[in-house]
C-alpha cells in the first residue's frame, strides 16, 4: 500500500497547523507533519516570499511528502500554498508516484482570521498572504472546511472520512 | 518502530547507486532511494559544487531521509557526502529524531574508479570529487566495503546484516 499526501491549504490563521497536528496524533507513527512555517527555518531557509520562492517552497515540501508517501507514510502538509498552479503540480507529481493526494481547503471569514492573528501580521507584514499577497481559492478540493463554525474534532473526523 | 537512514558515502563510481537500488528492491515498499545525482535535478537544482552548496545538498537530502525514517521507512542515501562534518551533522540529527543511522563507506582503488568512469569525469570535470575536490574518508563508519573485491550481492548482505 502506497501512502498519502494531505495538503492543508488556506490563509494564515485558518487552522492548518492545529489540524495537521491533531491528525498526526490520530494516525500515529506513520504520519508526519510538514509545516510551512517550520520548513522555512530548515529545508527552505534560503527562500523568501516572491511568487517564485513560494512555488519552490511548495515544490520542496512536496518532494519530502512524496518520499514519505512512497514509503507508505502519510505526509500532512500545513502550508498556505497560495497558487493553484503549484497545488496542481503537486497533485500531478503524487499521481505520477501512484500516491494518494487529498487537498483540504481551510477557511474562515477574514474578521475571524484577523482576530486569531495575535501577532497582527495581517496588518503589519508587507506581502502577507490575504492582505497584500494573493491566495487563489482552490476550485475543487477534496474537502473544504470552515474552521470558524466547525470544531477541530469535527474537522479531524471529516478528513479521516475522506482518507 | 522508527525507521532508518542509511548513508552510502564514497567517491564517484564507488558503487553507491547500484547498492542503494538493490537494497531498496530487497527491503521493499518501505524503502526509498535518495540519489545525489537525481536530487540535484529536483530538490537541489539550485545548488552547485562549492563546499557550502555540498553541505546544503546533504542537509536537504537528510531532511527528506529523516522524514521518511520518522514515519517508519528506510531512506537509502546514495551521495558522495565528502565532508566529515556534514555526515556527523546528519548522524546527530537522526539521533535527535530517535532514528537509526547507518553509515556505509564504499571504496575501491583509484584505477578501478577511473576505469568505471565511462564519461571520463575524473579527468575532465573541474572540481570533481576525488580528482581536484576533497573527499574526507569516514573515520568510523558502521561498515566499509571495497567494491572492487566484493560482489554486489555480498555488499547487500553485509548492509542487511548491519541493519
């Protein structure tokens, strides 16, 4: 059995990290979280936030995720992944590897996101996704979850049902 | 059970790729090969052959390998990995992850390596490891194999015995 790549995509503060961690706990030792914020301190420490760098960022994360999935693990990617073309490329690469790919779009109304953003980045960081950098909403993700109305456990159950 | 990271290190044409592939076949679906030459076309396409870039190259491969091993897979790294400090760093990172690390040094006499090098890179490529770029011989690898005297199947059996 090949493994799976689960992409949790959405604006900052949409709940990607929390959901990925809870899912990893539930799935157990075969799961790993690849968190965009964490990866930028290590594998992608050389990258910035231009479109090209964001594309490279997801491509590298995808490389890791596919290696995990090819060896029967479940890679949970928690990353903004703002560009549709990048997500499509990742999906195609997974399919080429005969690895399952599941795209989950997390969202919430902007006032909720801004309220969750305790560091005030939506207002203060230049080039921040959702304020002055684009986020292309997924057209047909396997799952779309409004984290302002759904409890975390409900979101976890929904993803598990799709897997 | 956590997985394993196996580093096959050695000069060009020492037999790393062949051994990694045979081992992957033997181990089965939980194994993946991370080949230095392949990775330079994808995850590390931006890197050259300076010391710093070679260090970054192994660091990125190590990032992938550890993710595979943390999810119970076996990552087989076939890479020159010329610097002792880089290999030590990878070992420490694996230990921090509670992942088994096995270093295998492949070697053969230089005339044998040059004869295997059908593309003549030992003579023609500037900065080639073993001709005008350094290779720091591992001081205490888990295994050291002379691929000029040992058949491939013997090498496979030796690595399996250590794993």
